[in-house]
């Protein structure tokens, strides 16, 4: 099969009359209320991909998940020819299916590990991760000769193994969420946290490469750039949105040299020499992107109906009314820090919401933003997770540890909030044994965050077990405690 890259996470595979396109994102409006844009720019390639879809007899699109940098409805709506759209069958697919059912195309939902024939030439296998607020899906595309794994944003590192027989591997290597960029930390602390997170991510990528031993690695699925936000975000300076130069040094330091850095529109060819990394955008390139695109955020109205916002919060609280929660800091949504009436407070322990806020609380999770941010949250059709990805809020929290319940409350959709809470609460407590320097330890096999399998997780020199999914560190010698999330895998020494 021939393999082309079209920017961000868009890959195109063709063989004979069959064509598969993964995650086409070409929207000139970017994603997440005009905060994210493709880098390098790929807008001019949209027509080419459309023509490919039109001219092939068996044309398919695979959408890995519903984030707007993967599901570009404008693109799908601009296809005159009907194509088949394949999506993973997530526990809650309502949002993605309702978007796609508004198009004229047939939508096929595939189960985890299903193997699906595309024409006579290609097949695909899915590996789904679906717990808590994240659902993502990796896909293997196979033509009988080459097996290509597109892992995109999907953190199934705990499911990778050599016998997947992957020839070409692609996975996201740069950051893609609001922590710590949107948090109010001192700059130095923010940089330190960012560095740690970048290292965790790059080491996951390297572990993936070492496990799979592919012939080639193609970095993809980011970073996006953010031309309407402060320029360091786009340049990956002091934050998690690092570019290919950082990845390149890291992989070379670790003696991996088989990386193909493809520009949008380029074809992967196995026998080409490995290519050079694409540098971060210059200030001029960022300005050009800003000047040639339109920012949706600027056109949003500042009007906020507080009662509508409260009612959205109440709808969520009703869904989790019977789930016992204790010790969760209050969530404060604030649009004017000068007036204690210009915000609301949510108490997850009591499942209550009230007008106003108190800046003197000693445990809180504070989201400060323009009124339009909360106006978006007050509309049932908008996903709270998409709004947070606009990066238009500032977050302050006390204590500093990650709180899973707050994360679930703020990032779940109303349709799956209950399920997300229950799934996380019900993570299996099955035990397994891990070894470190001649000693055995019994631990909980599944990570308390999102259930990654820890059986084969790396244990570093400090005897900290590192979760392969998001890099939480559990101190094996201190009962398996994780200081960043105040959670534990209940480690104890296991007698020989
Ligand atoms: S599953 Fe997220 S850190 Fe383990």
C-alpha cells in the first residue's frame, strides 16, 4: 500500500481501488473555538484528499475519536460522494454519532480488537481505550505486506507487544491538554512541571518504539499551534507543546535513528533516507497564520445566563447523586474576581451548587474565565471538554494534587458522567507481583487513575513504578503512594 501524510493525524492509505483516510483535519477555523490550528498548515491539501476519496471505488474514512482536531465535520460535509465512515464503538458514542448522523454518510461502529476488511486490499484492527473522560483508539492498517500502527492520542502503551508485528509506527509525542499551561503556578514551577511531563511523554514513545521494534517511526497528532494565544504555546517554549526538534534530540540520545518527519502531502517510502525534523514555527509564521485565519472565540458573545449555567451543573449533579464522595475541594467558576457574586460554587460532596464564591476557602479548584467561557458551558449542546481545550481559562487549585473526581466532573459529557465516575470507582483491585532489585512487591494491578495494566510497568532507580499511560509515579517503598494525585496502588513487600 502507499502511505501519505496530510498533517496532524491525517494519514491516507491506498491500494488498487481502495482508499482509507484517517482523521482528516483541514478546517480553516482550526479547533476548540479557534484556539488550535494545524502545523504545518495543510489547508491547501483539503481538495486533494477530497479528490482521492472521490476517485477511488472503495473510499473509507476512519475517525479515531470525537476531538475536533480528529473529527472535522466541515471536511466530511464537503464530500459530495458518499463514503463509509468507521468509528470505534465507545461506551458512550452519542456525541460522535449525533455529529456524524447529521451527514449523509454511512457510519460503521467497530468493537475493540475487531478486524475489518476494507475492500479486498486493506484491513484494519482497533485497540480502544475507554475509561473516565478519555476515549481514544489506535488502529492497525494492514495490506498483507505492511502493518502500520496509528496510535495517535491513545495511550495504550500497556497493550503494546512485539507480536503485533508493526512495520511502521506513529504516535503523538507532544502535549495536548491544559495542564500546566492554564494553571496559575509561578513560571519556574510551570516550566519544571512541563519538563517532567515532556520527559514522561517522550519516554512512553521510546518505550513504544522499543517494544514494537518498527522499521520506521512517524511522529504525528500534534503539536497544534495556537496563533490567537500567547506565542510561546505555539513554539513549545516552557510548556508541553514541544516540536520535532525536541523529539529528535531525545530519540537520537537514546540511539533511535529511524524517524521519518513527514510534511503534509508527503509520501512515506521505506527506502528513503530518514528525514529532518520540522522546526517550531517562527514568530512570523504564527503571525501569518493569525492574519490569514478567523478566530471563532472573538465572535462569541459575552452574555451569560447564570441560571442556565446552574441548571447545567445541577443536571450533572443529579447523574451522580448517589455516588458517595468525600473530601473533594469545592469547584469555583468565576467570571469576575472583584465581586464575590460573579461566580458559582459547586460542592461535589453534597452535590449542591450555589451562586457566589468565597476566595478564603482553603480547599478549592478555581476556574476563572470570561463570561463567554461559562456561557458556552451553559449551553447543553457544547462539550465542557472542548471548551476547556480552548485554553481560555486560568486555573488555581489548593491542594496541589490532581483530583480525579473534579476532572471527571468537568470533562465528562452529561451522557457519560455517571458511567465515568462508576468506571473509575470500580477499577479492579486485583493484585499482581512486581520485582525490584531482588525483592518482590504485591501491588494493585490496575492504575487508580484510568485502569492501565501495571504488571509490566517500568520501575525506576528510586523504586517508583511509572504508569505507562500518563506517567503517574507510585512509590513502591511507601505503600505505593502517588504524591501528585494522592492515590495508591497499595504496595507491600511480598515474602519470598
Ligand atoms: S492510567 Fe493514567 S496514570 Fe495510570
